[in-house]
C-alpha cells in the first residue's frame, strides 16, 4: 500500500508567505539587465527595501507576480528555470541542511516535505513511496493561473538539491507539470535528463526506487536529529505567528507608541513582513491596523489613568501624543469623559464608565 506523507498546514491563516530568496534573485537579475527594478517591484506590491532584506517574508502570490513581471521585462520565458540553476542551494538554509544530513535520498525528501513551509508556505508537498518515490507539489491559497515561473523554479531547485546531497547526476524517471508549454525548450530536457510532460493533471517528480535509496553523502544521524529539532522549533514559531497576527501587533504597539513609531511600516518590519502582507493578515482576522491602534490606545489610557501617580503629560507621551490636549480630545472621543473626569469618577480599568447625562462626546 502506498505511503503518502504531507506537511500539516491547514490550521494556518489564509495568506501564505515565503522567505524572499526568489525576490532577491529576481532583483539581481533585473539590475544586471539595467531594468527599472523599483517600478517592477511596485507593480508586484513590494518595495526595494523589502525585496533586498533577507529577514522579510513576502506573500507567495506577490512573489509569483514578481517573477512573471520580471520574465516579461527580461523577455525570458524560462526565468524561474534560469534563476534556480544560478544560485547556491545552501542559501535555502535550514531545510537544505536537514536534507543534506539525512540517511538516504528518500529520507531527505521526507524531511523536505515536513519542513518546506519554513521557506515557502504556498507550496504543499506530498511524498509517496510504493516502488517508485513520488514528490508531488500542490499550492495553498495561490492562483494557479500564473505560477509557471515559480513552479519551475522549485522543481529545478528540488532536483538540484537531490543531485547535490547524493553527489550524483541522478535524473527523475518521470516529471509532470500542470502548465502548458507548446514547444518545450531543449534545455529543459537537457537539465532534467528526461522528457517533461506539460499540461498534466498534477505537478510531480518521480524517482525510481534505486535512486530513492541512494545514500546522502553528508549523512550524519546525530546532526540530523539536532537540525530537525531546530526545524521543528522553526515550524512551531511560524504556526504561532500565523495563528494570531493581531496578538503580535498588540504586543508591539505599547513599546512603539512613546517613540512615535506605532505605524504600519515599523510594525511590519519588526514582524519580518511587508506592509501589504501585514494589512492583509489583519484583514483576515477581521481587523485593520488603525482600528487596532485606536482601540489599544483607549484601553492603555484607562490602564495608565488608573495609576494615579502617573501625570497626564507622561500618559500622553506613553500613548504617542505630543500634547496633552491631543490626548484629552482622543479620550473624550473614546469615553465621553476627559481624562481628569475619568480619574475623579473613581473608575478602574474594565469597569463601566459613568457616561455624562448629556451623552456629549460619545
């Protein structure tokens, strides 16, 4: 009976993100060709700062769009293929080294399935071993109409890693892709060492049982166990981040407010994502940054006012207001009371506020 394995990401939020290796490689190629990188990035929904920062994660759909725009600008219909052939696979980081310390190629592929979401949450890998060894690729919440460059990048990268970790020129027994190439370039067959079936009903790489059993040249069971522990921690961290972006933002805002930095670009930078990604993730949690900021300020104001030794000027500063008058105006909008009225009313944080009889300011 076939043994099907896949990563578990169904509980994640609906907007998959990825590390920005592909974006950075694309920008390098565009600059070498003298193209207007800033304009192409803008059309894809990225800034140059975001694309060049290795700590920033970008939406997978944004990365796919960037590849397609760049392919058009460069008149290179094989851009994903070419980019994947020109970079060092070790740049992928932890996932590569987990694979490179595995026992056999089949083990490396299982580890790739388990940990690939650390790098790219948009792809969902499945591994099946039943005589042959099949690695299938699905997409998560991604429009499949424009994924040609992105998919070919990852197929080439996966085969390159398999060759590198086994120190061999292995070739897949079969390779299928969903997108269509009416006249596939010869260099595609030359690289893979086999015909590629375009327009198939699946995206998959099939290796023979003999190839799947090839030993990994850098196999080290103790190192692999250690790296898998790190990778498990990284996966858990990604899951925790994606479960509630709102809670992560709420933790950052109080420390940023006094310094006037409680704005989307700074919060997005601290969370390692683009402004657009942050906004969309918050939207997925039925909120928006400015609404959150206003609500949290109102909550913090009541907390601070309950500390009677805190002067109004310091509370205004803690909330990011330069003038006490600005704080007073905002507090009246939130509660119908001035800060001083709130204090003298004897209210504590979380208690019902004795609204003025007139209801003014509500």
